[in-house]
């Protein structure tokens, strides 16, 4: 059983599926059947209903003189599923947010982009700095054609794009909007 390591999994998922990919899809590997994101109206209605309920304090009153129906030797077992099925295909709560709206996955994307940025810096250094040993390595090394096509200019261009994406991701206004969007209130 060979495990497959995927480099930059969230960035790869974003490139393949687009910006609307949910945390549910990232965690489970399948698109949700439906998405149940908590709405502000539902949250407000719940608060209003709880405030309007009058507590008379009679919830725990147990009468002394119970009527005996003669059925005490029978036991009735109520079987039910109180928990929501996690594999029902419905994205709920934080899993219903996109990977960019969710603060945890957004942080992971940021770290993946920083990792890519550092890789490109090191890759550029490998291309520009020459040692005596590089002459020997270049003599015996057989690079794949795709790697031979990568120039320092291309690496610089990729680095610039990655930096632009990182700057857009950490933009203060966008960060505030993402926090507002992912807030249950």
C-alpha cells in the first residue's frame, strides 16, 4: 500500500476546483450534497425565542401520587439517532465555509504559499550560484526536458506571482471581510 504525498494540497485543490471549494470538500474529498451555513436571521430568531420563553420553574415537579397502570414490568426502549450523521453529504458550520473564508484553512494556504516562495528562492539560488562541484554535476546530470526549460526569469516571474497572491491573502481589508463572513454572528 503506497501512500501518496501531495505537495501544497490546499493550493492544489484551489487551482483544481476554484475559490468556492468548501472545507467539507477538502476534508472529505467529495463535494457536499448541500451546504447549511448558519444564517444571521436564524441565530437572531433563536435568541428572541429563548428570551420570550417564561420559566415557571415547574419542569422538575414530580407528583407524589402516581396512577398505577400495571405496566411497570414492561420496558420500552426508545431508539433514535440524536446525532447528525457526519457522512450525510451536508456541509454544516465551519465546514460549509470556503477554504478562503475559514481562518484555519486560510492560514494553511498562507503557509503553503510561504513554503512555495522559499522553494523558489532556493531554486533560483541553485540556478544562479555556481560552485566548482556544479561543473562536475552538470557533466553527469541528465535533466528532464521540462526542467531544462526553466530559466531564472521564469523562476523570478513565479516568485513575483506567489508574492502577489500572499499579499492579497494577508490584505487587512480582505482579512476583516473573511472574519465577518465566517463569524456565526
